[in-house]
C-alpha cells in the first residue's frame, strides 16, 4: 500500500497539505483583513459625506473587526496549530467570518 502512494507521489503531497492546513487560519485571517480594509475605506468615505451616527458605528464596527483579525494573525503567526483539529476549528470560524464580511462588502459597495 505504501508503495502505491510512492508511485503516485502522494507521500510528498501529504506533508505539504498538512502545512497548508496549519497556515490556513493565518491565510484566512489575512484575507479578512483585506476585506475589512476595503469596508473601512467605503465606510470612511461615506462618513465624510453623511456624518451620521450610523456611519460612525459602521466605521467603529469595521475597526474593531480589523483589530481582532490583526490580533488573530499575530497569534497564529507565533502559535501555529500542531494538530489537524487545532487548525480546523479556528478555520471554520474565520471562514464563516470571511463569508459574512464578503457579503457585507458586496452589499455595501452597491
């Protein structure tokens, strides 16, 4: 069985997939930071035009999420998960956050 994996080159693929899974939370957190910077830009632009409490709240909302994701990125860069389970659980939450932020940015840009 191990010989079959060597034929198809899967023994070289498995460690690289594990490394990708370990870094996936960091990658997703950085993607969230990019979305939040875009949202912050749009909200600040609208705040300068409207200057209402709602736009102020949107700016603070995006700033708080930006701080959270920067802290996550710093944490994950110094404390990489050691097991697959430790890396998948944060990825689920960060992936859901990415989907929600992408939808919010899409609606905001319209």
